[in-house]
C-alpha cells in the first residue's frame, strides 16, 4: 500500500495535474501508452481506505467512441492499472517492490483483476446527456432541431419552446 500510495502521488503530480494521464481501451502488454489506442484521460485519482478511486473523461477518439458506445449500451466495463516494477518474495508471498511505476492509472478492460474495479459511468461535464428512460441522446437531438430551425430561419420564434422541451425531458 505504501508503494502504491507513493506512486499514485507521483502519477497524479506528473500526469493527472498536467493533463497527460491517458488510458487505453484494452490492456496492452507493455508500459507504453499507445496514442492510437487512447480512449480516455484520467482526471483524478485518490486513496479511499484500501482502494483508489478515480475519474476519467472518455475522449472523442476511435477507441473512446467504442468505449462510450459500450457504456451507453449498458456494458459493465472495468479498469485495470498498468505499471512496471520488480517482485520480491518474502515468506513464500510475492510483493511489488519499491521500484514500481504506473504507466497508466487505468486502462478500460472487460475483466479487471480487482473484484470491485468496475466503472460507474456518470455523464457530466460533457456535451450530451443520456436519457435512459427513452434511450435517446437528448442534446444531440436538440442540436439537430436547432440546426434545422436555423436552416429554415425559424430559430428566433421557436428557441424558447425548444429550450423548454429540452429541460422538461431531463
């Protein structure tokens, strides 16, 4: 726990706080973050008892779109940290050594190794809101209506009505 706490602090300072904390869809073998497989950016990570709780933002990348689609379709995804370091054995038990370094705090995976490492998707601070009861992308539909009203020069007359419809659908 001491090794992981120290490494999470280093990772947070050097990556999360600087907007460089990226994760991939899937779990590659090596420690390098492959930019063509990036699906999300980790925005926070904190210790909570014997666990670490983090937040991530799904990015508008090809892999991010796949992850977003899976989440919106109800797939329960997990997360798995990825790092490098050596193992030491004490009394027949293998421990992660002090040289451990996180490559990424979380990759998105189907089967995480930790039992509670599943994603609770919360859609906040983004350009869309998912309406589970109607299975529609409210904001996307509203944008399409606005674009149509602009094209047909009806926006001025209908903008308050459209905004009211959007708010009532939340």
